[in-house]
C-alpha cells in the first residue's frame, strides 16, 4: 500500500516522478478531471490549517473525487472521546479510499498507516514532519531555479519545532553540493539529530548568528513562523525579520520562501518583490497534492 508519511521515503528518482506528474496535471488539467471520480478522500485535521487542507480538498475535487471531512477533528471527532488513531482509521477505511491526516502527534501518520487499510497522506505530524509541504517546496525551488543540485539554502525562524524545515532539509540532502545555513534565535536552533543527518550525507550545516553571516548569493531564503502553540512559556518574538532593506542585501536571484502562515518574520513590503515567491509556492501545492493523490491511489 502506498503512503506519504515522511521525506525519508523519497529518492531523487521518486521525487522526479512526483514533479513530472505535478507538471503534467498542471498543464493537462482537463485530462485528469475524472481520474478519481470513483474515489472518496477523507480529510481529518486535528490542528488548524488553511492551505494544506484547502489545497488537498481542491486537489481531490479537481481530480473528480469526493471528500468527507470533519471540522476541527480534535474537538468534533471521536478523538475527543479518547479514540485511538488506529481505531479511527479502521472505521474511516470502511467509508473512504485514502486519508489525509494532520495531528499533533509526531507518530500520527505512521500510526495511521500501521493499520494498512488505506493510503495515508501525512499533512503535518506535530513537530516532526510535513512531507507534502517539503515536496511542494522542493518543486518550487526546481521550477524557480531549474535544478536543485548546488543550491545554497538558508533556513530561518523556528528550526526546532518547524516540521516543514525538518522535511525539507531531508529532501535537500538527497542532492549534490547542497549548502544549508541556519539563522534563528538560539532557543529555536536546529536539533542535533538533523545536523547529524545532514553530516552523514556530506552536508556541513552552518549555523549563523546574523544576516551578515549568510552568503549574499543564496539561492533560497526559507523563513518560518515561531510555532508558539508547541511550547509553554514566552521566548519572545522573531528577531530576524526580512524586510525590503534586508532582502536588498541579497542577490537578485535569491528567492524568498515561506510555508505560510507568516506572522512578522517577512514584512509585507517585500510581497511585490519578484524574489518573494510564497504565494506561488502555496499555489504549487495544489499540483503536487494532485500528483500525490494520483500516486497513492494508483492512477498516476
Ligand atoms: C505549516 C505547518 O502547518 O507546519 N503550515 C503549512 O502547512 N503551510 C507552517 C506553520 O504552521 O507555521
């Protein structure tokens, strides 16, 4: 059974298949509009979402599938009564053909997949991973830059709890001559396990302390929101804010990415800058998620 659980499951070849299919559905939408007409996709989100949920729903609808969903599953589904993810999946598999799940537990997607009754798509698992976001992030880098090998990428914001960061650097590490620079408050530094993972794949992670320490010819600046809902206490606001003045110290080819939602880390005065591509990035998610639904349901 095919699932999308973690960036760990991908190789360069399988990533190319996702990207090629995303390009194909994008340019031949008419051909794909009935591909999943006999399928029902269940969407269970136990945490807030705008883009991920709506893009998965749109992806399913554009492929002709129907969707079943529960508003705020943490509050309104039987999880609130103590039901396990495995029991929920056992039940939903009697109704739907695939499950898109977002949950605060790091192991939620793996737990759901362990039932082996239906394809599971991990739409965010606590502070762990968010592989479908990483796929659309990488797809965006490829579309903007033409290739991924040799990319110089800076990751900013919440590197500790930011699941999009975790999934993205795993995918980047599959490519050649990647450079990764980190800039965050110390309390939100990248966990050692990820630094070790990069090292084991030949990438020396470079922790920086100011914008000045980042190379000016970065290919990508990837900022993220401090994930305040994942910790107790107040560690203050983001210190490394990208505004027009900061962005203008980087190359005209540096692209500025963010999984969204943003809070203060990117100011709106750069939204019109041609280097800002977070809205385009979100739009790309639709085609990547269409490709993923087709793949897990064997209609690629
Ligand atoms: C991210 C997430 O949920 O991890 N959002 C998203 O899916 N685009 C990032 C975030 O919430 O900060």
